């Protein structure tokens, strides 16, 4: 009866020349009042405003998102490969193309890389094969994966709020998150993993909401992408929040009906398992190292000594939460827009719209909870939670702006947009600043100096920790050693030897070796380039 009366009043107001329909609907789509029982809240509160509502005031969101994408594309084209992570995966992708071995990535020629499955490296290798071993080729298909994540988040928001505008808002909030912005075109495995987990989580809920088995197959396709990008971690990230959602909303029947468990699981196994079997056959020992070492010991053993390809990152328990705060800065302040006096209606909000808030909240929290006790983590680990956080912020914005009058603070407050824009501008500044100001070391300028002075028989040797960016930019011609004897042997070879070395290490070399080189250039204390003097006789190799 109440709903019928409301409809009747709406019709009467329209006939009497009242405000346009979308403004009337906007006024009615408010949060429950303080004296309203949250357990019996009117379900119409979850109805989104008309898509026409606030299109003009929020048109800048589209431009904001477009500006973020353009800025990231500029960085994709011009920002140098940074050591160690991005340059390492770029170099392994380049070696994959030159060696023709697409089964097992190689940490160095002939040395298998067992730490990660190859899907992200396949993406970079295809780009390198198509466009050459350069920034664009190595990054373009990672960037395409990021656009896929944005499209999935936008599609989820558009469906949930019945508004294309909210889709743009969700995509903008995600792209403006510093961690996602950086990873959107970084040559690493994390972004491709997030494509898999996001497709998994979005497809699962869409399959239930739209009664679509096609989205159900998308759920298994997302799991396949994750298994080939990062491994079983995908199942760990997606499984518990989905199970918790089904348990609390009692949707087992619909889950069984619209998720093709048998055929979808078979499809996932047919797509993912063959590579694991080929990799073990190609380089025996892979499965033990990858399954046990990378998925158990890495997260349970502090300073894990079994890491073959780097050093363990020891951190205090709970560091993941600090990383998460930095990952969403400054947008995390948008959660303060939730009126504290209305927290008593939290259960109603979580269960409204078929448990939409509950689903997103579990999706956002579980990766952080899972990694809380981990001692060996890095700053990219909160990335799988960011799409859900963007959707939660979008819902807060949608609810807050539906209140008449609009509140002073909301997740798209101009102050937050301004701070986010400043972060993006700083990223551009660091990318084009001198290496001394850059946040990560790169060997691009050193290699360019070497290339401009080298003769056909000259060689480049790094007498320090391996620099993957130097190998990438020299097409694998840069060698690395920490042996003084090998340094002397290379000085006796044909042509001149260009020596890249830490300034402190050069001071520790034998005086006769130091005298044989002339300083050519310096880019910070760790990137100093010397060239062997033409007139200097190579020192004899000292007996061991």
C-alpha cells in the first residue's frame, strides 16, 4: 500500500508541474534516517538515481579517467625500465623471444626461472616480438590487461547501480589508486594476476545476478588466468570470500544452478594444467620449488633462504595494512564519508541488493587478512583488493550524493582529486628527472653513454650486482662479475673494456687496475662508467 501511495503522489506531482522525474527520484534515494529501523529499512533506498542525475556535474570524471590513462601511456612510452623487478621480467621476456623457449622462462640464458608461471612474460614477449625489445613492446599488453580490469570494474558498477556514470566513477577511483596506476603498465606478474582475480569475482556475482551461465564460464576463465599468472594463490584469494558470501547469504542453490562447476572446472584444467606438466618435464624440480617453496615457505619462513632469484623481503607482521593504506592514498579517506551515526545500519547495508556490500567487503578484506601474518611481502601484495575497494568507494559516493542536500565530503571530494593529481604529476616528474632523483635505479643513461662511445670490439662489464636493465638495453650484451681475476682476463681481451661499477667498489680495486681506466660518466654513486685506456697495457693476470 505504501509503495502504491508513493507512486500515486509521484504521478500527481508530475501532472501539477513538479520537478523532473530524475530529480524526484534523486530526492527519494536517501539513506535510512537515524530513527528508521535498519533491520526493516525500505529497499527502495538501494535504488540508484536516474542515470541522467548529475551527469553534467560529474562529466569531469570521464576527463579525469582519460587524463590518468594518457599519463600512464606516456610513462609506458618513455619511463625507463627500473631495476630490479620490472627490468628482470622485461629481460626474461626478451630472452624468451630470442631463445625460442616459451615453456620455461629463463632467469639467465640456460637458467630456468621457477618462481612464477609465464602468462605475464608471454604477454611481454608477444609485445617484444611484435614491436621490438623496447618500452612499448614490453609493456603494451600489460597495459591492455589493466584496461581489461578497469572495464570489468566499470561493468560491475554499471550493473549494480544501473548507471553508466557510476561505472566511470569506479574505473576512475581504481585507476587513480597509486599502486594500480603504477602496476597498470609495469612489466610484472601482479597486474595479470589481478585481471584473473577481478574477472573471477565479477563473473561470479554477475552469473548469480543475471542468471547467466556465460558469466559462470567467465568465473573459470578468470581462475585460469590467475593460475597461469601467479599459480594456486589465485584460488586462495578468490575462494574464501566467495565461500563466506554464499554461507552468509544462503545462495547455494543459485550457485549450483548458474555456475557450471563440472564443465567449467574441466575447461580450467584443460587450459592451465598442461603448462605445469610441460614445465616439470622441461626442467624437473619445478613443481616442488614452485608449490612448496613459493607458496608455503616464502610466507611462513622469515628471510627464506631458498629464494633462488633474489632476497627475501622480511617485514613486520601486519605490514600489508600499511602497504594497503599507501596503495589507495588519498582515496582511503573517502571511507570517512560514511556517517558514523549510521553504522548501526551496517547489516542492512551489507545485505541490501542481494548482499552486494557484503560481497565487495569480503573481496576487499580477505587479501589483506590473508597476508597479515606473512613476513615476506612486498608493496604490490594489496593489489588484488583494489578493485573491490574502488567499488566500495563508488557505493559510498552513490549513496552520499543521493542525499539532499549533497554532503560537503564524499569519496570524490575536490581535495582528494587534487592530491591524486599531484601524485600523478610527481610520477611524471620522477620519470623524466635525472637518475639521482628517480625513486628506482635504471641503467638506461649509462648504456646510452656506452653505446655512444663503443667500437665494434668493445665490451661492457658490470663489476657489481647484476643489473637487468643494462642487459635489456644492450640486448643481453652486458656481462656481470664479482671476480677480480675475471676482470683482469676481460681487460686482456680484444677491444676496450667499459667498466660499470659502484664508486666504492672501484676504490677497492688494485692500483694497477684503477690506473688502466678513465672515468667516462657517473649517474649516482652506484652507476659509474669507466673506459679502459687505449695506451694502457693490460695488467697481467695474477696467479691464484
